[in-house]
């Protein structure tokens, strides 16, 4: 990809951390941003020059992901970039003290969230007219 200008970039986990930094960097390159997060994105919005498209989404919810991706592809001819970045860390405690629900939450977001986005986006990205790229961020968790 020679230029990010006017390309559509979807970023999961855009409320903070790497997702927020990606949004700021791509905004400076005049990329059209679609930001996804389960958390409030006011802090990210305050750092941007443009007004991004914002969606509240839990990446672990496969149905919600499919529904949103249907909407995105109806509203945008092409999605050029997918940054699969949403991730969480479990409690900072010895593994034997962590609860089953803690493990399930980390797995649902960090593994199933990536799979949900890949399943929802890739078939549509393959069919679109423009080239597309995907970056998956792996959590240390």
C-alpha cells in the first residue's frame, strides 16, 4: 500500500494503548478511521484531528461482530486495513489463584476475538476490489 490517505482502517481495542496509538498515527496520514472498543473512546477522540466512525463492540461476541461487519461493508465500498488489536490481561495473581471466569474472559477476548474478526472480515475483504491488509496483535496474556 503506497498511501494511507482516504483508505478505510478498522481498529479494534481503539480506546487505549496500541489501538489508540494506531488511531492517532493513521489519523495523521488522513486515513478514514473506524474505531471499535467495548470501552469509552473519548480519550482517543480527543487526540484525533478527524472525526472517526465509532462502534461499541465486544470482540468476543461473534454475532455482534458479524452484524457490525455487515453494516461496515454496506457503508464502505472497501475495508483496506484491519488492525485486530483488542486484548486483555487477567488478574495479576499466581495462576493457581485465578478463577475459571478470569481464564475464560482472557481467552474469549484474546483468542476468540481475533477469530471472530477474521471470520467476519476476510471473506468480504477477499471479494472487494481494493487490496486489503490485516494486522493481528497478540497479547502477552
